[in-house]
């Protein structure tokens, strides 16, 4: 760095102040926030998906000729049908 000039391109000092870090690379923090948002969204989707799958598999429905006991007849179908 040239003495007497204030440069914004300098590496932040080791004090680790969040203001300096955020102002030094705002794109990194925007990407990190987007990643966190997507991660939380996926986790909520997986939890909802698992809850609904358990609800379908454990609920007793009206008996039919293909499911005389009133339970969902095929766990494999329930698991693999959500892949499409």
C-alpha cells in the first residue's frame, strides 16, 4: 500500500471485525445467505415429505378389494412414486 493514500483494495487487518469483513466482500455474504436459505428450505421439504409419508403409511383407510385391511398396500410404491 502506498503511504498517504487510503486504499479499499487492502486486505482487512486481523481484528476480524464483521463490518470490515462484510464491506470487504459483500458478494460472499450474499451467497452464504442464499445457501443458508436454500439449505433450510430443503430441510423443511424433507421433514414435511417424511411426515406425510408416515401419515399415509400409518393411516387406516376405508377397506377396498385391493387393500382389505385398510392400509396403504405398497410401501415401495409410496417411496418410489415421489421420485417422479
